């Protein structure tokens, strides 16, 4: 239950929560692979985390090419990783897509709503590439970042609700019908998708990997407000977040990273868990999210999402994990 001597790969390690978690992992005696979008961001982050944690740089590998919207690039970047065996994977790159209209991406001929693509398809592509390249230690722990938006946050994020699986499929393909696009609501759906993905994966890799969906709760002071109009971003960062933190309704990245490291180390969260703040809140004691949105456990939704991830980023070579157990 300690990260001492273990290798942790973190996607999006250069920003907010990913950066704070990388430093915390190093302070706990772990080693990190900073899997960033570009080599320049990864290299700059390596210098920063080495200095902040006061550790030797041989415990840090910095790699670019982990663009969540580029499965082929992720595969190439994974194949080029130095020969370390990854004990823990933290799939945390993502966030919202700040736009007026729904955005889609075409990945291997499959059209995917962009928020789902960067929060979930990119995670799928990363884990797939690690499996295919034989980079995971037996029994490796996979933590995908969640978010309370997956079951809605009153007054902030609309509870994701779909009339049926076809309705959900249309959202995945970026077909919105009459509903206006609201970036934060789309992020809520992407976090629901991350939970559906984690639930499906947990069943498929039972006994060979540990899979947990984990949200530390609302965080201020990250890049999560990037893309907003400048005045709005300033208002959030300088006024709203300090007040929310003072009221105990949000936290700074260091506190969130401490919780994430508890989860990465296995001190919190068992295989198949979906953990986040209690119903109606965005921060609080870690609570099972499943009773809060019945869709979390809907197997039709899980299958539809999984199929789209496979169409966009390739089939997960689960047989390689079975071979490891055998
Ligand atoms: N902030 C919160 O309240 C909160 C709460 C719960 C969960 N979360 C989740 O925690 C994660 C980190 O959020 P944050 O608040 O720390 O945001 P952040 O500071 O904006 O960090 C996001 C990270 O994801 C990376 N990223 C974004 N799009 C990417 C892409 N297409 N390919 C590769 N990397 C990409 C960014 O890299 P670049 O620098 O290259 O853009 C950055 O490193 C997100 O998944 C978010 O949804 C956040």
C-alpha cells in the first residue's frame, strides 16, 4: 500500500492535478512517467517536479506524444518508452471542451464527441498501448479520473440523463438534436462515460488488473478554467475558488493530489469502485457513486461506449493480460 519504488504513469502530468500528483508520488518514494501531450511540456515538467520533490532525476521519465486525441501517436509514444514496468496508471488527462457548439473528432473513421474523446477514448488508447507493448506489471492498478458531474452537481452540472441507449449513442457521435451544447454538462457526460468504461474494464480484467474510477472532488487553481473568457477565468481563479476553498467546498491541487495518491497506492478504492463526493456536493468524504445515477451500472450503455472506444482507438488486447495470469 505504498508507492515506494513503484512506477506510476500519469497522463496530462504537466497541468493542475496531474502535476501536483506527480510531485506527491515522488515525495512518497515512487517514480513517475510524465506522459504529456508534447515532449517540450514533459521536459519542462521533469525539471519542475525534480526540484519540487527534491529527488534524483533518474526517478522521472518525461515523454511527449500522449495526445488524447491521437491514438496512433499514443501507440508510438508508448513503444518508445524506456524499459520500465508500469505498476500504476493514472489516466487523468482531459477536462472540458470550451466551445459554443458541440465538437467532434474522427478517429480511425469513428466520429466521437470531443469531450468523450479526450477524457475516455484517449484513456482507452493509452491503456491499450501499454497492454500491447507489454509495459504493465502483473496486477497493475489503473485509476481513471472521475468527476462529480457524472451524476450531476446541483446548480452547476446537469445530471446526465438519456432516454435510452440510442439517445446515448447519438451523444457519443456528437449528434445533439435540439439540446444546446453546454461544455460543463458535456464534461459530466464524459465522466459518466469514464465510469461506464471503468465498470466494463473491471469485469473484463478481473484478477489481472485493478481498476478504480476516482474523483478527489472540486479543485481550484488548476488549468480547468482555461478557454473561458479572460474576465470569467479571473473571477473564478481570484474570487470564486478562494471563497469556495475557505468554505470547504473546494480544495487546492495539493490536497486533491494527496487523495489521488492514496488511491494510486491502493490505500483507498477497491477493484471496480466508483468513488467521489457525496450526492449533491462537489467535495466531501469519498462515497460510492453508483446509487446516484442508475446508468453507471447499465450494461447496454457500457457495451455501446466500449464499442465506440474500440472503433476509435482499437481493441484492448485483454488476452495479453490473461496470458500474464496464466
Ligand atoms: N478541476 C476540478 O475541479 C476537477 C475535479 C475532478 C476531476 N477533475 C479532472 O481532473 C483532470 C485534470 O483536471 P485539472 O483541473 O487539473 O485541469 P488542467 O489543469 O487543465 O489539466 C488538464 C491536463 O490534461 C491535459 N490535456 C487536456 N487535453 C489533452 C489532450 N487532448 N491530450 C493530452 N493531454 C490533454 C492538459 O495538457 P495540456 O497542457 O497539453 O493541455 C493538462 O495537463 C481532468 O480530467 C478533470 O476533468 C478535475
